[in-house]
C-alpha cells in the first residue's frame, strides 16, 4: 500500500509551484495533482517494503543453500577424481 501522506505532501508542493494568478483554485489544483499521482503510482508494479524484505530473506537462504551444495559437489568431484568411493557419512 502506498503511503498517502507522501502523496499529499507532494501534491501540496506541486500546488505551491502554481503561479499566483491561479492560487484562487489552489485546493482544486492540489486535489487534481493528488488524484493524478495516486492514479499513476497505482499503475506501477510496486511491492511493499515488507514484501521486499521477505523476498530478500528468501533469496539469502537460497544463496546459502546453493553455496553449501556447490561445496558438496566439489568435495564429491574431488573424491571421485582420487578414485575413491564417496562415503555417505563422510560429508
């Protein structure tokens, strides 16, 4: 979910840039800016910080498992290169 306080603040800033001759309709312009910003951001394929952190943790665990598997494969390859039979309990 997008934090609407940031959108409100941005809409206020944008309406503050409106020329003085249009300041009478400032509230209406600010609401229009807000609507356009919400609409535009709503169309983007965004995730929340929480979703991002969950996926980051999953990726980290997957990377750790991959590194462990790579080490196991290297060990097995070294055992086979020496002509030995790798023992199930050795690693």
